[in-house]
C-alpha cells in the first residue's frame, strides 16, 4: 500500500455514485490522515496504475502512447527532457 503524500494537482469535478460504506470509509480515513476526502480518493485510485495486468492491457492498445501520456505524465516529461540532450 502507498501512503498519502501531499502534492499539487489539477482538479476536475466529477460526479460519482458509490455505496454508503465507501463514502464512510473515505470520510473516516480522511479524518484519520488529516487529508481531504478528495485527496484520499485520488491517491487510492492512482494505485490502479500499479496493476501489471492493467499496464499490459494499455500496452496492447492501438493508441497506447496517448493513453500513457494521460496516465503517466511524469514519464512523458522525463522522456521529452532526455530527448533534448
């Protein structure tokens, strides 16, 4: 499990429907960690990117470069920086 570290993010409002149990879990975890509920949800959902089967599926997609840039922007920055040297 990855623990939450504060960082700046771009934010978009999204409408989600989740169970009451999930809402309460996020609410109390946010209270426990001192982070906002939005930050808790964002951090946990980003853990999906650690799923090797999901990454393999992305790599098989036809337009995987575009997907990779959206899901891993920090790696796209590293690649463009290394290409400029």
